[in-house]
């Protein structure tokens, strides 16, 4: 019996519910025995954007995020995030919807019979939103505009008009012809679960957020607000489709992905390949961040700011005093 090589991993800075990091773990290479630990000397550290505990860990650091936050490669050796960038073997674009297994599988499957789906639609448009803190104003704008045409069914805590927050988001959205799928900000590559969950409900997404979304998803299957000069024009497009059953049925028949093909960068094999490359290297050669004098100095500054603010303040005051000291001025 062959014993798998053991590697210790830590999960930090992901809040009380580290679902994002946990969703990455099934992609790890299966020929290792991974042991989770809180030891600061863990071989590898998966971390997110909700803190700086990662600075206490000495191992190879892998950044994972579900928020619109760019990785800091002075801290992290590798990253899986939303930014559309290339950085050697250190970075992979990984939109959040890829980690929603059920919704993602729905995107891969052939579309259901359009007439069957259409017969199940009892609502015009659905939207489930609860958190409006620091939210994009475009979310309010689209609801207000659509309401001038037909009422939007709001199933979240925000402006709820269906008798309270819905318990089953998928069942609720499945009743609607259209589902508002708006991100909380607009950045190239920032694609969360919202589009995929609308698709999972066999609804036509009205999407705003990632302006490059049509590079991944079939533009004939949804309403892309980035294709229009204004939200008034989006409203007119929704009206046009809503009032033409044949046009709506045609959209319901379209595959979700562009050309009906799963994007190469989102395949199981692609994600596994990125992670396997990290873990198959000898541990000492897997580091990518600057661990020399200046790299350590930068990390120590961040560590002090996060956990020892008084110590950092004293350091900055001494530095300022030293910089302002002028021997010639003192002699005068």
C-alpha cells in the first residue's frame, strides 16, 4: 500500500464561514494527503481578503477571493481572483460562479424545452437583494425603470413586496421570465454567482457588472446592459422581448456559454493544473513572493499596522524625527 505524501495547509482571513476557500479544496491534486492545521508553520496557506493573519504564516500563500479585491503579490505567492491579468504561473482568473457547483452544472447542460419553461413562468421579473451597503446605484435604477413598465417581484430584504424574504431563491426566480443579475460593482472579470443563479432558474438574466461577460457567455441568451447606451434603452429591450413570445422562446433555446462550449480556463482540468503546479514543486522552490530583506521589511510594516499599531506609530514618529533633523540648523 502506497502512502500519499502529506502536506499541511492552513485556511485564514476568510471570516467565520470560509466557503470560498473550502470550495477550492476539491480541486487540489488527489495524490497528496492534505492535513488542515492552524500551525503558523503550515506548508501552504490559503487566505482571503478579510484580515492580515496570513502575515503570521511562513508557508507558501495562495490568495482566493469572492470579493472584488485584487491580490497583493507582495504578500501572496499565488492567487485565484477576478482580475483579467497574466502573471506567469502565479495567477489564475477564477470567477465566483465557477465555485457554485449546481449552478455551474446547469450552465453546461443542454437547455430545457423552451415551451415547457415558458409555461412555468408566472412573474414578469424577479430580484433578490438584501444588502444595499456600498451597493451600486445601478441596482436601484434598473428596478425603478422596470417598475414603470411592470412590477418587479422583490424577494430579498430590500424593498420586499412578496410577503417577506424568500426562503428558496431558486424556486422564486424560476417563476420569473426575467431575473435581475446585477453585481455590486462593474469591473472587467468580476463575475459572481448572480448570472449563473439566474440561468439555473431557467430565467433570462438582465445583467450588469462585468463589461467583458460576452467573452464567456452567449450574448443571445441574456440581456447585457453593457450593450446599451443607457438603462432606458435596456428597458426598451426588455419590453421588446417580453411582448414577443417567439423572441423570448428563441432566447430560452440558446446555450449559455459562447458557442455552446465550456471555456477552457474554467474546466476542472485547468484549475487542477494551476494548483497541481504549486504543490508538485519542491516546497522551497514554490515560493514566489519577495522573501529578501525588503520583502520582509514590507511584511513587518503591514504586520505592525494590523496587529501592533502603537509600535508602528512609534516607528513612524522616529522616522519622521530622523528625517527632519538638520545638523547645520542645530549649529546655528
